């Protein structure tokens, strides 16, 4: 795999998503308690050009030409992608050269800046997150840069929605006993109506968190909250698509490349590679014995991370 591109990764929201990672690990404006990538080492809000944008675009085009199943090209990865000041240029170039929709997964914290809003305008889908509407809960979950406050984020989301013609799918990561109490949910409902997004997608911690202080909600709890939020709301906890068996010969390398950026469950790996369950499990076991990866149980699933 390349320097910037990883996957396609099975995404609960975007099908097979070819990830484009334009941020060095780990530059982010947040340091969320549930982050899969690890602790934020560079908490920043200053945007900059991290890499040659033409090199990134070239690599995406090459990877698209050899990957048969790509539903979305997705800017995401090792930190907050809008910190890269070339993201608008890269999206525009890809829109001209590739006929695959482009999505951006962002924590939404920089949308109060006009240049960030302009940079995302050509994307087909923007997936911002909003984990709290009360300042104290926001600070607890997202541990933001000191110059960011929740009102600025909500106003930035509102301004973006007004200017942007594409789809906005707002993700709310619910953490048990942190942002799921009735008062916070009522405030969320008001803000959701105010923001006028196309979808609200409820998530909970279902992958192994970097820290042991986060908790997941049960299916029934999520469904109740979903009903309370109304018809635009859905939960995003399953993934159905699979790839053709044997499509990726170099699947071990591909899996390692994804594991550098996020954890994967055994089921995810079976879906990405198209391998039979037992063969995938046996090979992962060999990779673990070689010291390349580590496995552990979380909830009902077996997960893998880089060693
Ligand atoms: S915004 Fe995303 S990358 Fe940044 S700390 Fe939170 S989960 Fe991690």
C-alpha cells in the first residue's frame, strides 16, 4: 500500500471506503477519550501543508485503478483531516479526475473557519461529529484545543450547512454515563433541528478504545435515543458488504496498513479480504506469533491492532 492511501476499509457508513490519510499521526484539534488512533501528540488548530498534494492525488488515482470495490474515497486517518490546508485542492483535483464520490470524516471543530468550509464544498458527503452540546461534557469527551469552544463548533456547522449543497451526516458518539443523560439528549435534539443535517448517525464505542474509561450503550438504549431524535436518525453499528474471495493477493500487507491507523475486528478482516473465516484467523495467529500484531477481545468480538 501507499504512503497516503489505505483500504478499502469496511465502513459502517460508506460501504467500501478507500481511506486517504493526509495528516501525520497524531495531529488533531481534539484528544477524544475514545480515539482509536491513540493520544494526540500535536493538539493544533493551525492549518498547514503537510505533504505534496499532487503526490497524494496521484496515489489515490493509482489505487482506484487497481481496487475493484470502492464506494467512496474518504479523507480521514491519523488525525483531523481539515488541518491539512491542501485538502480543498486535493478534493477538487480528484473530482476532476475520478468518478467516485468523495467524503470527508471530520470532527467539525474547524468549520468555524471560512477557508475550511470552502475547502469541503466540493465533497459529496461530509461527516462531522458532535459528541456533546454542553461545554463541560464536550471538554470531558473531546478534550479540545484550548481555543475551541462548543458554541463556535455549532455555529460553524450551521454556517457550513447553509453554504453546502452536498450531504451532511452528523455522527454522535454516545458514551455511557457521559453524554447519554436525558438533559443532554434534549439539548441535542434542539441542536439537531437547528442544524438541519441530512442524517444523524448514532454510534457508541464498539471498537476497543485507547483508554479504559469509555463505555458502550446497548442496542435497545441506542434505538430508544434514535427514536427520540426523529426520522433523520439511524444507528450505525453493522456492516453488510463483502468482497470477492481472493481479490487482494497481498491482503496481509493491506491489513497491516489499515491496522496502523485503526483497529479491525476478525469479521472486518474477513469482509475486507474475502478469505474464509478459519484461514483468516489462522494467518492472523501466525502474524501475531511473529510479533507483528496483537489481538484482544472487546465485547463479543476479537480485535487486532499493530504491535
Ligand atoms: S477527533 Fe478523531 S482523530 Fe481526533 S482525537 Fe477525536 S477520534 Fe481521534
